[in-house]
């Protein structure tokens, strides 16, 4: 039975699927079925339409930002496709965000570490085999190039994802300040000009401090001061 706050992340791989909703409705249904019952709040749904060849994934970054901001859990319909994407794994490991996969609810951050290690190993093996094949082709006088660089970049991404997990705690506080700053700026534009007024508005939204406490003027000042440095 689900409890707490959630941000759902839905992904389709083509613009046609994104426009038609094909695939998205099935993912929404999976999320809805999992969250049925309990005391939960689906704060926002983030949809991404991306090609398997792309590594820039702005919607993942936005979903993780919202999770950190609201201290919510990232919920996805299916882990299998995303788990094979090295960029998704590294982004999730760096974020410090908890996640839940409807088709694999037992998965946890340890699972992600294992998946990242497997992805790194597979990328390394592919790179090694490709280098050997390219060397053999070059020895035969064949003109080669292009593919090796992309495979090496894939292996490099996997390594970066594994190493990044060690820095999660150190970076989480800074990330939360960065996530909060745009919210505070919007409150200022809307008329909350004093530190106390900003704190009151933050408390009304249900957002808490990094330690789960209510906001005070002093805590708002700390966020603003740290962001200015």
C-alpha cells in the first residue's frame, strides 16, 4: 500500500508515441494501479519523449529536481527499459532520490548500483571487442572510424555514474538549495518580499527544510546567502 509523495516519470521513445499517447496511457495505468489505496499524493507527472540515441534527458532532470524539492519518491511504470540506459542510471545515482518501479517494487538503490556495474561491464566488453575488431580491420587495410568513439563514451558514462554515487550526500544539500531558489524567486515576484513572508509561503506549499522542519526567516536567509556565494 503506497504512502507519501510521488513524482511520476513517463517515457516514450518517439515523437509519434508522445503525440498519440501510445504507451503513455499504459504507464499511467500502471502507476495508478500501484498507488491505489493508502495515503499518497501524486504531486506531478513528468513526460519525456526521447530517442534511444539521445543522452540529454531534461525531463529526468526536472523529475529528480521535483522529487528533491518535495521530498517525494520518483515512481516509474517499468524499470527494465530505463535500467538499460546508462544515463538514467547515472542520473538517478547522482540525485540521491528514492525511486519505485511498479513492475519491480523490490528494487532499491543497491539494485541500481548493480545495474550500473553491469552496464559498465557490458560497455567495457563491447569497447574491448570493438577495438580488437577495428585493429584487425585496420591491419587488413580497411578504413575504420566513428563507432569506437561512441562506445568509449558509453563506457566513460558508466564509470562516471558509478563514481558519482560516492558524492551523493555531499552534494544533496547544495542541490536542494538550488532547487529551492527558483521557488523563492517566484514567491518574491508574487509579492512575498520579506524573509518572514517567504517562509510563510513556503510553509503553505507544504515544502519543508532539508531536515523536515517548517521554514523560518533565518532559514530562508541561509538559502539566499548560500546561493549568492
